[in-house]
C-alpha cells in the first residue's frame, strides 16, 4: 500500500468543476467537522472558502491553542553540502548551475554545530544537496555523530533513502525526517525534474512512509507552492499527511508551506500564490489536522510570518543561513545558496517578537536517551 494509490484515484479528477459547485454552507460545515474527509479539505481550499477566511482563522486559532498552547518551536537549518546530481529546473543547486560547491569537513561540521548551539538551538535540521556520491549515508552518519552531543533533536533533509538507511540514522541519533514531494502532479514532476535520482517520482513519494516505518519521531512534508495550481497541490499534501497519521499514529506529522523564492534555476512557468492563498492553505491544514505541526520558514518575510503565527503555525526557523557553513565560515569559503531567504532576523529578534505577541519561544521539547 502506498499513498500513490490515493493519487491514482484522483488522476482525472475535475478540481475546477468540483470547486465551482462548493457553496458557503458546504464550507461552513467543513470548518466545524470533527472528522474531516477529503471533501472537507476540498471545500476548505475552494474559492468559496475565501469568503470565510476570518471564520476559518478563528477556528484554527482555537484548535492550535487547544493542542499546542501559545508556544512556537524554534529551529535552524545547517547546510552540510550543496553538491547535487539532479537537474531540477526550479532549484539553485541543480547540477548544471555554475555555483561554488562546498562540502563540510569533520572540523567544519563541528565548528558549524558549535556556532549554532551557542545561539541557543537544541533542534537542528541538517541538509545537503542530493548527491549520493558526495554525501552518502556514511557521511550523514559521521555528521550526526559529530553533532549529536550538542543537539537533543536532529532532523535530516537529504535525498530519499531506504528504510534500512533511515533505521541506521535513527540508531545514530536522528529523530526527524523532512521530504518535500515538491509537486504532486506527476506530469509536472516529470517536466521539472530533468535528470538525476530525484526524477523517480514514486521513490520520493514513498520516502516519508519509509521514514515512518523505520521509526522516525517526526516527519515533515510539503509541496513547493508555485510549481502547479496551489489548490490541488495543497489538497494532495493535506491528504498525504492524513494518510501517514492514520497509518502511523505515533509519528508526529508537520506540514510546510514553502513558496518559490528567487533562485539560480531556469524555471519560469510559475503559478502565482498570493499571501491570501497561503493563508487559506495554512488554515485548511490546521482544520484538517488540529494536532499536526505547521512550519513557516524564512522564505516568507518577517511581517507575514508574524501575522500568520496565530493562524496555526507551530514551528519557525530563525537565525537562518542557507549557505554551506554559513554560521561559522568566512563568506568566501562558504558554498552558494539554494535560494534567497526573506526574513534574516537574528534569534534574539525572533524571540523578542514572539514574546511581544504573547507566545513562548521553545528551544527544546525533546530529549534523546
């Protein structure tokens, strides 16, 4: 069984036709559904639901405070390498892009981890480009061994791995997995992934489930909003999370809502996703799954991130550098970035903002034994 079976059922589904039939009454019933179905998610993502965003927001805020209180978990990404074997036309790491490539040595990994730890972080997300040659599983294992004494929680965002490799990394101290499908529409997926291992749609699609089966504590998923119409992509992302929650109830599922930011790729066929659209997606995820995390990265600007916090956000990145070794190396020695960030505030500035809004910044909610 795979989530791919669900996707196949909707291969010829007329999303636009369905959305045209959704009424305000349908949306309001879905807002207060105690056991949301795929129809409820479609209703919440429909154009008709744009007229009920305030009502959706009030419900989302109530549910978020019920399950999470007024807390925000802070984390930061650590880029180990920007080598990549894929040719993805929307990404700055693509193998054909002429950028400065960098892979951290053991000493550099230690120094980068130390710099991040001194900022107060206890949750770390380590990232690489997708190159099994430059960053094989053994490199990831070694990196985790260097970092695990500083960080009680370590997540990975790397190329999709086998279930056995995930188990090995869990045994070394990894407890979180992030895998973005990028785009759920299989035809668009094939179009934007020209070559490389990432072209295997189904292997990537099943990676979150392999991680869940291996024993990951948290699994984060998302679509890169802008590669396709946002309503259908948010629908498949939401149902992917529901599939994983229903099948692996002990795994914490987190939704991410990245929008395309300026990058060094060549993709131009971008579907606009407005701030209002982003709000609707976040609210729909919260109403679909009251106890799932929702992550908002520094791709979004500071003012927008602040305003979206009460709508269901539970995790924020802070003090971010998307350069390889960007927290400890001189700029000339760091690798080129994957995309441009929009919110470059320091950790202290993010903490102050949260406190002023009446939220408690959390640096640690998990201890590895």
